[in-house]
C-alpha cells in the first residue's frame, strides 16, 4: 500500500467529491458512509485477506479516539 501523501491527498479529494455528488443527488449521509465503508472493506479483503482486514478494523476505535479521522 502506498504511503505517498500526494496520492493519498488526491484520492481523498476524489472520494470527498463523490460524497458531495451523492449528497447533491439526495443520498443520506449515513447511507453514503455505510456503502463507502462496505466498498473499502470489500476491496481490502480482496487484496489483503479477511484476517488482515479484521486486525485493521480492530485498530479503528483507538484511532478514532485519537482524532485520526477528523477532517
């Protein structure tokens, strides 16, 4: 997985643009969030396997508490 900050920044920009488009078309934020998480996890399981993804998900509560997902 690439840790290139430029690539991550561009990817985040694209995802946020898609999010805004979905909102503009009437999708509810909770539904967008749910399907975005589903899509991300499904892709990660395909690439890295379910055990690696389960371990990644186990780290999410502390990362959220640490403010890592605050824009």
